């Protein structure tokens, strides 16, 4: 299997205007929710009741909204992760596995490293998460760079391996398991926690770390030489090579950064919400991240909005399940349809831009 | 005159482009009819319509006096029209026989009958005097043989009318000669041939009559024996052009590039360069002639650090750069106009400004550490565009939106802008029209005058002959001949290109 | 306890059982890629197939009707993928990923909606092993055939027939031509779109069949995420098998062996934790791909939409 994402990246990133991206965002969201409604309706439940519950769960209270932001945090980081790899022409489906190991490493560092003040312990624990995600993604990067193995297959295989490692670490005889029945690591120390900053909520402020990452990513990609190199390899590996930019090393670097962001997502989740690692701590944030990255046109700002949307879906789905009896599995179906829509919309946009390209050419020649 | 083809009022437009604008074309039975025009004049579109690949928006086609409509190439083939495309429609991993019979296979009991189809192909090849090996895989046979497979492919399907799209573009002079014999033999056998080309001398040699297209319209049809190269050229371009560049005598300076016993492998890990030694002086253009695939591409890649060498040394201005990475070589003063500007020279989805710094890690003025100073990059790009007359609305438009000529000018502007010691120009005018070609030739000569050492690779022998001071001929990864421009001619070079002098005696 | 004791005829029988669903899926993707379309959605289609088979078997009590349903559902999903990638020319990998996400959501959602069970479906009738007397009575290898059902034989048969069609018939030649150079095929009158549609729909049907084997032959129920990456392993097998049905068959047997071995080792309680043993097939897939250098075997036009112009 060989494939280039050049065209797709082009279609998604080089929109004529913000308006188009916004239109795609809204269109995809509406189509996704409509599709969800049809599935809900076809199982003899009321989509109106379900969605009302969903949105009132998300916006009905301060607590509900902070929960939205808490879900948004890992989704945003994971979405940035997938998008960053995309800019270098890599489709990182492995964010979920990288996130898992990032959470594991951060969880371990949170309880195993002792005696540090919080301003050292917390960054160190986060960094452990980043490093774990980066190293894991580097395996896929290296297989791609030197063996030509498509990252879609390798990252999926690595996902399953990561899930099993996560399971093993906290299984009954696992090396990191805390005493007791629950398959999880011990709680992380207070010095490694992102503690709630609004009383009576779980809101940890991790979202600010994610937002800083979003800004940083935009800066790096479009305003630094590093970003130039990464985008050049993503758009045309052969032209990059011609220009003396080594495609392999650049891909490895991009993959490591992508994995690091996913690892950070896991770390923030473990250190800021569950305070301990268990292998079920992510409900598939790494998979939603694909839809988020595409829906956000691979642009940090778009990804912030898209992750907020998915944060609403995730946080609201708890109430939807309680009130309307609609399980949150529906969110995967919605994100599947959103990806479909974005991929298909890419076709239309591409068609239009090809048209105007030719016009531009004709004009230029005159 | 009995007509085999009569096309009337053919119109075909693509989004934003009117490729064929009410074209009338009449081809007599049993003639070789030339279709002449620059790239983008609409020749290939017209022939794609005739061969059923495209459907016209307007217009009629008559075949031997009867109106026809083609829905597909298969339709056209069934009516006796076969096209030999410039980019061969062959599947490299299939055998000659498989390619030849594809879509009309010989079977036994529903299964492919390999031996029968191979013997049939052998017979066919004998009948028309076109030598091929039926069981060979197409990827391993020469370009000339691939073309013979294509011609046999349409003959196998019973084509009476054969369209040859730029058939000489990829051939050696000797293979071109063979093609000339083939075309004549086919005409004698009663076939009608349409010969598409943008090369004047070949149209003059091969055809009975010629129709000239410009910007999607027919600008005239001439009997070949009654016209001249000058007349055809001015019809083609719409103004009178000088067919040859004016060149000052060379003033050779210090030795700039010295290559000794250079060896390298190709992508399949087979030897592509087998010990190449030569030098290039400042103020000199050295042309590399050779049939495609004889190691020229690897030479450029080895010189620019894109592939690793397996032996030998490369010295630039006295310094050994054999093991330097690409970016270091650029810093040391090598500039490279790549063979394939779409794949290598430009990033089509980047803006012109972003493209203007491609490959320039050392551009101090545009570098502020980690940061990319887009403001001064835009300014720099605007300067390049002005200097080389790159026509685009602003440095922020995407490179993919420019015409081929403007794209190439941007690459040239970028590569010239740093006054390189060594300029490697690979096929700098491929696919460009006469105007852009003229501009690029003059720019290369200006660089030569400035004192750059220039290595010019081209598959167009006439370009090599026009520009070079010295000519090196490549054959199977080696230099088989070195000639001074003043003392050689196309025949000698052409002969060397096919492997050496001993063949003279055979012919 | 002797580790070598797991290497017996039962292990080989388990190998074939583990390989059967992979073989179906791998033959399907081999045809799709040979025609020039990548279909990473096979993972999701297998899951849909597994679910449909159980759903229909639940209501009809006949697992064969369930299998038929899985094939039809798989074919329909293949049709969707064909439409988006061939007609609409959308990015094949991205739409394939979308199918996979749909497959995470919809079957799980329906599990709850229909049976109100989050993790697994109720038990349904399943396909029983076939007892072919003369095979079962063979010395030594007899037990190999004891526990296999009709689908296992069908898988091997499909690989052989698939190989013959692809390399010894005009249809196969046309499919390979379309995957290598669609324009060249088009110029000699081969209908590129039709063949690609056929192959992609076929890949969906085969993936559906593979999924059905998992749910109504290997088990007799649907469990959440039961394919566990087998669609991707099948793609790995296709690459490892150099895009040929027989090669894929061999690779699938290898991966089936990995699966059977890790299960057997778990059963005899070897000291390696079961969670780590379970990674064996995935690790093996990666190693097989890494060790196999020769990307050139891939059809040249895979993943590229064909535009007739």
C-alpha cells in the first residue's frame, strides 16, 4: 500500500477563505448530528430528547461546562497531534496508543518519583508522558522512513500493542498495579497533579496547556524554518530532498512531535482528572482526534473549535445516556460520518479550486 | 483526393481553457499528415478526440466519408483508428505479448493462452518488420522497442489510421531513422499516418502535408514539399523567430568542477555511473548528450548529493565535496535546475514566496535564527519575479497556478540569484514553448558570460549543439566521447549516443 | 510443564481456524489493491459483517443466512467505499478510516439498542465443524480436519481460485492492468471504473465473510471490537504475500499460527503474562513487514483516483 497525502493536505489547508472552512465545519457537524439522529430514531428513541439531554448536560450548569472543557483538553491535544503529522504527510492513526502510553508514563512518574516540589514534579511527569508518546510514535516513523511501511498499518499494530502493555501494567500481576481490586496504578502524588482551580468542579486548567500548544503549533508550522521544512516534506518529499531537506529525518521529527502531543494528551488526562492510570482512561480520544484534525482543516484554530464540539458531545453524552438511554457509542458513528463528509467535501473544494487555478493561469498568461 | 478523415468544427473546452476552437482537419488516404504546433496548441486534445479518448463539445467527424461518433478508444479502434501515445500506454510489469493483446486476449477454455499469443505476436512482428521479443517484460526493453510494441498494438487491432503523438521525443537519432523506415513502410501498405510534432525538421522530413495549430485553432495547411522551416515556424508561433541562438566565443577560466572516476547505483541498485571523469571550467557550458537512462540523471543526483556515490571524487573549486550533504553543496556554490520542476524544483502547493527560498539554507539576509522572516522573503521573491519577468499577481499565489514557462522562470531566477560557481541545468526547456525557450537559452548564456561553470543536460540534441562549448556523450553510465562544439556535428554525436563508432562499419 | 507440548496437531488446526477470517479479508484487499484501490476499511467492514451475521442469525436461527447477510452488508459497504473513492475520488485512506470509526460506533450502539447488552450479543446458533470421514481418518494429520468448518475449506479454495483468476484469465489481466496503469487499460477498451467497482465490492464481501466467521463460526456471538485489528493484519498479509492470493494465504497462515501459539501458551499457563502474549500477532506483523523489503511489488496506481478527463 502506498499513498501520498499531499493532495489531501492541499485540499484541506489551502482553502480560498475562512468562510469555506467554516462552511465545511458547519456542514459536517450538521450532517454528523443528523446521521446520529437517524440512528437514534431508528432504534426507537427520540433524537430530540437525546440531543436536548446532550446539550443541557454540556451547557446546563457551570459544572457541566467545565466537564466540556475537561473533555476538550485531551481531544485538542490529540487533534493537534494528528494534524501535525498530517502537515508532514503522515497519517498518524496511532494517537490513541501514544496517548495510552503517555498516560501510563505520566501516571508512573506521578507516584514513583517522590520528594520533588510540585514545580519540578509536575513538569517532569508531563514530560514523561510526552517522551513515552514520542518514542512510541518514533517506531512507526522509523519503519516508514527506512522500511517504507505505511504508517497507517504500523500505528494500528502499535496501538494494539500499546493497549496490551497498558492492560498488562495494571493487570493482577502487573508491575505498576496498586493494591486492591481496581486495575490501576497507585494515585499520583499531589505534587504531580493538575488540581482543580474552580471550586466544586474537576476543572484543572489543563485546557490552558492545550491552548498554548495550539498557538505554538501555529507559530512553528508557519513562522519558523522548522515548520517550513516539515510542510515542504509534507507537500513534496522529492522537492524537499532536492532542496537539501532530509525527508526521513524530518518525518521522524514530525512523527515524534506528533506522538509527543498525543502523549501529553494522555498525561494531562491522568494527572488532571483520574489521578491514576488505568487502561480504560481514554474512551478513544485518539480516534476522535482524526475527525477533529480534519474537521478543523488541520489548522490550530479550527482544531480548537472542533475539539470543543467533540468535548460537548463527550461531556453531554453522560447525561444523554442517563436521561435518554442513548449510549455514547453514537459519538463514534457521528465522527465517522464527519470524516466522510470532510473527505468528500475535499473533492468539491478541489474541483472548484482547480477551476480557478486554470482561470488564474489564463489570466497570468495574458 | 480520397479523404480518410474529415473533422469539422471541432470544439473542446476544459475548465478555463478552450483547447480546440472550431478545428477543421482533412487527411487524405495513405498520406503521412503532420500536425504541428507548440505545446498547448491543442494537437493532443484534437487527436484524443479522434481516438475516442475525449468527446468533442461540438463538431463532426467523418471517416472514409461516413459520419462517426466515438464513445471510447475501443470504439475508435474498432473503426480503424489507433493512437500511439507520447507517454506509452504500456504496463511495465507485463510482457510484450500481454501488453500487445491486452483487452483482446487469446484464450483457451477461458484461460490465457500464453504460448499462442506469443507466437502470434512473433508473426505480427515479422510481418511488419518490427523486431520485438514477445516474452520480455516491457520495463526491461528499450524505449524504441516499447514504441514498436505500441505500433504493433494498434496494428494487431486492425488500425488503418495510425496517430503518432510526438513519436521522436524519446528516441535516439538511430531509432528515429528506424521509425522513418517504419512510417514509410506503413504508408506503402496503405495506412494513413498522422504525425504529431513540435519539431520542424522532423515534420519536414516525415510528412506529405502538414496542418499547423496555434492556440487551439488551425492556422494553415501546407504541402510539405512546398513549404519551409521558416514559414512553418512563423505559422506556429505567430511571429517570425530566430531558430538559432547567438553565442559569443568562450573565454575559458579556471577549472571549477572536477569529477574523477565517479561511480553510483540507480534505484534498482544496478550500476548507473561506471567511472565517469570530466571537468567544467568557469565561463564554459559543457553539454551532456545521451539517450535517456544512460546515467545522466544519476550524474546530476550524485553531483547534488541526492544519491550516494560508490566511488570516485567530486571537487568543486578545488574542494572535495564528494561526501557533503545537499545543503552544504548549495552553500559551496552549486545551483541546480532540476529535470522535473513539478516534482523537484517547486512545491506546487507552496506560494511563490515560499518557493523562492527552497534550497537556500545559507540565505543570511532572510534568516533570523529559528524564525522565518516572511516579510523579507516576500520582498526577495518580488525582486526575483521582476528580474525574470515571472508573470503572477503576487508572491502569495500558489506556484501550481502558474504556467509552465513562468514556473521554470521562477526556478531559474532562484537558482541564478546567488551567482553560483557551478550551475547544473537538467532539461531546462522541457515542455516550454518557443518564446520561453529563447528566454531561458539567453539566460544561460548570460550566466556563462558572468563566469559560471555550466553543466547542461538535455535530451534535445539541437539544444546541446546550440549552447554547448564542449559535449560529453553518455552511454551506459560512461562517457564514450568528448567533442568540441566547433569540430563536431549531430551525426557524430548521435552515433556516439548509441554506443560507439564500431557500429558505423555495420551500417 | 513442557513448552514444546504445545506444538502438536491441535496447534495446526487452531492455526487454520485463526487464519480463515484473515484469508478471506486478505484475498479481498488483494483484489481491491490489484485494481488500484486501497481499502483500509476492511477492519470496519469485518466488524459490521460479524455483527450482521449475529443479528440475522439471532432472528432466523440459521447461521448460514447470517453469513449471507454479512456478505451482503460487506458488499454494500464496499459499494460505498467504491463510490467515494472511484466516482467521487475522495482520499481512500481517510474514507476507509471513516468506515472503521463507523464500525466502532454503530454495532456497539445497536448492541445496546437491540439487546440492551453493552459488551456482547446473546448466544446464537453457530456453524458446526464439518466431519469429512476420509480426511479425519488420515493418519497423523487427521485431527487437523476434525475441527474445521466449511468456511475454512472455502477460504483455501478461494485463495487458489483467486490466484488462478488473477494470473491466468483475461479478467485477472484486466484487473492488474487497471491497477498498474488505468489510462493504458482504458485506451484498449477496458472499463476501469467497472473493474474497480467490482473489486472493491468484492473486497467488502470477503471482509464481511471474514467477520461472519469470527462471530458465527469461531464464537457464537458478537463481542465489542471483536476484530481486534484483523483487517489491518490482513492488509499486512497482503503486502507480505506480495499482492497475490496464494502469498496472502501463506502470510495469513503465519499470522494465524502466531495467534494460535499465543492462545496455546496462555492455556498451558506459560510464565509470560497473557496481555503480553496477546501482542504476538501484532509484533509479528510488524516484523514481517519490516523484514520484507520490496515495495515495488505494489500495484503502481494504488490509491490514485482515475480521472477519465
